């Protein structure tokens, strides 16, 4: 019986940590505005390019995906296959860079605004 109680405690603890992880992850995901991680503005155009059926993006300068075009495509292909149906015609509106966002200390601080893109 003692072993059975220990096993049940471990199972409850494991499910508790899994539920907490899921809850915190969903909370973070829903409270963080779209494109606020510094490279989301590069990853999503790569995914959009593939979801639109245009194949693998080329690593050409001045493209929306920039250096992300050199990344291995498996992750991008899986996400493109699961999101191709979403209407993203307004993507350029969401990718308006915030001129007051500071990436590094080498760039002069204008306002030190923490948002990467403008949210309208």
C-alpha cells in the first residue's frame, strides 16, 4: 500500500506540474501582443511564404524574412501546414516597425519604448 500511495503522489505531482506549465504558457501567449518577440517579425513571413505555396524562401537581402531564410525548414513547414487557412492579408499592417524601439546600446535611445512593432 505504501508503494501505491507514493505512485499516486508522483502521478498527481506530474499532472500538477503539466497543468501549471500549460496554464502559464497559455497565459503568457495570450497576454503578449503579436510580434513582440524580437524575431517573430522574421519568422512569420517565412511561414507565410510557405503557407502561400511559394516553397522555400531564398536568403536574399531585403526580404521580410531576412536571415531566417537560411533556417532548416521543418518547423516552418509544420506551422505553415497548420496555419495556411488563416487570412493574413493585413500582415504588413502588423509589421510596422516602432521607430522608438531600441535593439542594442549601440543605437541611440529615442524613447526606449519596449514594443518592437506599432500596435494600432
